[in-house]
C-alpha cells in the first residue's frame, strides 16, 4: 500500500494554511510529523483522513485518486491528543465500536478487542465506563479502538502528550511495533524533537504549513537542508549568530573576527548564519580549535544529570547543554566553546551551506 499527498494545499478563510505538500508513504512505515504548535500537523492529518477536503491537489491511494472518498469508506484510524470515547459505552464497547459498525462477526470482535486490551494493559478495565478511568486509561482505550480496526493508514496526533512519563516512555516504544504488525502506514505527530529521535523511522519537518524536509529521521536531524528544518528539529532552540564574509574575513555583528580556519573559505562574500545546537557547545576555558565566545550566565536549568546553561555573549543568549549538575550563578562569567565540526551554516536565504572546508579543518 502506498499513500501520497500530491501538491496538497488547504485554505481557511482565503488564507493558505497548508502549502503545496508532496509526500509519499509506504506500507509498514513509521513517519513522524514534527513541527511546533499551529504548524499544520493536525490539519494535514485531517486531510489525509478525509475529514477535510483539500483546496488544491490530490490524495492518492495506490495511485488512485481518493480525494473525494468519504472517511467512512477509507481504511483509516485516527487518535487525537485529547482522547475521544463514547461516555455511555464500556471500555469493551468503545474498543469494539468500529468493528460493530463494519459488521464484523461477534467472535472476531471479541478476539480483536481482548487482544488489543492485552497489548494496551486494559484487560481488567473492559467493563468500566470512561468516567471511571484515568486520563491515561482513556487514551489507551482510544488507541486500542484504532488498533482493532487494522486500518491501512493510522494517524496519531500527539497521542501520548497527556500520559504520565513512565507510560509515555513505554508506549512510545511499543506503538510503532504494535502497528507495524498490521502493515499500516503510521503517521505520528509531535512537537518534540526528542520524541522524533526516539521513534526513529522517517521525519517530516513542518513550518507554517510548509514541508521543509522529509527523510530518515537521523539524516534530517544531522543534515537539515534549510534553517527552518534545523529550527524545527532543535530543542532547546537553535543557537544562531549572524556573520558577514568580506574579503576573506568572517565577522559577527559586533565586528569580532571569527578565527576558525576554513570557515566559508569557498563561499562568496555576503551574509550568513552560523548556527549550532545546545549539545554542540561546552562551557570552560577557551579551547584550541573551537569557536570561543566570552559571556555571562543568565540562568541555569538542571535536568536530571544534565544542565542547560543560558549565556549572554553580547550578540544574543545561547543555550549550552553540559553533562552533570552545575549551579552557575546569574552574572557569572563563562566562555562558550563551539565544536566547529557540528556547526550548521546557512546563507541569507536560509539554505544550507555545505561547509566542507570547515568540517575538514575540525578533524
């Protein structure tokens, strides 16, 4: 089974909110739709499901145009962030409801419901009503209902956002495996880059209704093709520095020279953005071979065995991720050292510059 979005556009009130989306998905594939809130993730999923009709373009199933096919005639299941269950049905009946509508035999309904309940640890809750369940149990019920349909296209719209941490970790690992057994195309929407990396598969980065990149998750993360894709796939936000190249010299907005052999040596004069993620920087004495910037600590955030250090370097505040628990005080001096091999450079239009000379100089 293949499913494709062919130049899909969608307008709301005359405003284009989804712009010329072209994507093709294969059976048994895991696809992560990554973007910030209001990027258009839910809208794209609703278009794929047939709940909304595109303003332009076509939806193709195995090459056949299914754009106008009613949702009830599509092999699709969708789970939202806000769980939706029938309040007057038991857990069992909620899970069984799409099978009863489809006219599935009673014995098979029972077998599918109990199998899904076992996988999602709802075995002892089948006779309860939704009002008697926790939020996590209600969401698992909604996921089980999607699982029993054995749909060819499964759309999960931030399905774990309202679950507790432990259950979220468990289901994040289990869900791709659960649905892959059915051979379904799985689309999983999230705002969290870390979740996309944990899920693996392929990732679509989405910015303001526009797909910026689609490919293997690790590739999209390591080699974003433009600054929008890099920003979407960076948490904390991408650290950025505006620079200008003139007569072979690279300087920042304050006129400081960036002493790094090979940086933009093969590029024409002009404006560029030098960017890096939080884990590409360290705090400490100026390091040989690194780009070093003196600054002052703004705030320190401790996260488990790591610390996020926010440092004002005069041209902005950068976030550095360092191992260990640190307690740098606001106002304390600190030097940010950036690993040149992990710098991402973009031109004035936002397109990625393949700074091969820079990478070679750092080796």
